[in-house]
């Protein structure tokens, strides 16, 4: 909507027409108003405060649930990473074969150490 001088003049005339009537007296308005005791209004203030407490409790519950969910996601990702790693070789030897193989490896290491000196 474009604001033109004609439109502004028309708005001013409408507002002036609304205000041109006789002003009502404040006494007349005071008679029309309804008086209410303050104790009846106390409940209207109490409800928003209770609502705020409830919202804080809900927020704490949701925050705790979100934290648990994040921890579960991290644990799942860690488990997936561990599962995707290559497995270490499993040894399928008897005890005596294992001892012999270990002794052989140690001999080879000693001979390498002697050669390097």
C-alpha cells in the first residue's frame, strides 16, 4: 500500500471525526467500572508463577533426557568405531607350540641385537 498525501488527509479527517464528539466525563466512566478486591486478583498473579515453576521442571527433565540421548549416541559411535577396527590376530597354538615360537622370536631378536653392535 502506497502512502499518498490524499490517503494521509483522509486518515486525518477520519480520526478528527472520531475525536470531535463530546468528551465523556470521568465521573460517568468511573460509575461504569467495576471494583474488584485485591485478594481476587492475587490468583491471577499466582498462576503465571506456578506455570513458570512447571516450565522449569519440564526444562530440567528435557535437558536430562537430551543429555542421556547424547551420551547414548556417543557410546554407539564409539562402539561402531571399535567394531570397524581390524581385529588382532588370534593365536591357535597349544601351550608348548607357543613357548617354542616365543623362544624362537627371542633368539632372533638377540641375534639382531648382536649384529647391530
